[in-house]
């Protein structure tokens, strides 16, 4: 009889694909552990960010007064789309000079990070084996996750950045005194002794509101991408069950190809939708920071 702690090969396959290349060399045990640095998430997120910056820089450098090329036209369409959304949400034109480019960058950045999920699960392992690096760099081969947005640290870090923007524009638009006053006087307005009684409840509700916005913003992106990553791993197990040219293996192989193709096509919509939702909520939250309760 197998030991209680033994796990199936399928479970082991999924579990080792969920381990990051990090500073401790093993799976993180606590939800929040600031001593752990996930090098793979940092590498791929920074790389995708640099790609976005390079793309936008190239588009700006290639701008012509005549008929634009396809690349320039595509970037201009994205810029116009984001600017139109920003105009309808963020009331201050001065604020939009920073917020609109930020929203565009976030939108493209998340698209590229999410799109890494379309890379086959074992592609990197195959590349390492093909180049002969597998034995020398076992940790990089075994512990490596290519999808940054399936690492809770990345979406929550971006959500924290949006939270700081909310504070910044709230203080800038309403001034420090007005911002602090609103924390204690809204959403339940009162006068005299009633204002003093309601002040702690108003402050608590505002703290909960800010926390809920940030947590939901990051968790939404993380949850969708993490679930998509797991489904790709489960589909990969169908192909991994190949034992030769027999009925069961051929059926599983066909199922692997069909399920992987269909899910990849559907996942393209998720990749784009999650990036668009994050961008829109960033604009909405910054726009709300300009308004009073």
C-alpha cells in the first residue's frame, strides 16, 4: 500500500508546474512572505513591460503625417480607444495627460503577460533539454512559471499601484484637509453630535471600500489567469497519457489536440478581456478619486 503522503504522477506534474523559481528554492508556504522573491515572475513581467515600452516608442518614432502603416494605425486606434474611455470617466483633462498613457501601458502590458499562458506548458523544459541545459540548470528547468499574472504578487502589486493613484488624486483634487475630512464625513453625512457619532463608522467604511477595490482588482486578474493555467495543465495530462498506438492513447491524443486548441482560442478572449477590465477599473477608480461622496 502506498504511503499516505504519496501523490499520483498527475498531481506531481501539476504541483511542480506551480512552483516558482524563487529565492528560497521551494514552494512558498505562506500567503504573504516578503522574504521570498519569485525570479521567474520578475523576469517575464519586466521583459513584457520593456516590450510594451519599446513598441510604443517605435510607434511614436515612426509617426508620419501621411498615410500611416499598419503598425502605426493599430497603435493609434488603441490610443484613441483608451483616450475616449478616459474622457468619459476621468473629468480632469490635466489628470488624463498622465492617466491615459498609463491606462494604455497597463492594457498592453497585461495583454502580453497574459498571452504567455498560450505558450505550451512544457515548452521551456523542451527547450532546455534541446539545448543541453537541463542537467546543469535543473532548478530553472523544474521550477519555472512563465505566467506572471498567475502569481498573486504581480496582480496585487499592480492593484496596490492603482490604490496609491487613488490616494494621490484624492489628495490632489480635494486637498489633504478635504480628503481626510471626507474619510470621516462620508458616506453618512450628519451635523453636530451626529457627525461625531458617525465619524468612526464612516472611516471604517471608507477603509473597507479602498481595501475591497484593491483586493478585488488584483484577485480578479489572478483568479482568471490561474484557473486558465490549471486547465492548460490538465489538458497537457491528456497528451502525457500516451502509451503507444492503441485505442485509449489515440483517443486521449486526439482529445488533447482538440481540447488544447479550443481552450487556446477561448483563452485569447480571456487574455484580452482581463486586460481591458483591469484598464477600465483603473480609469474608474481614478475617476472616482476626483469626485466626492
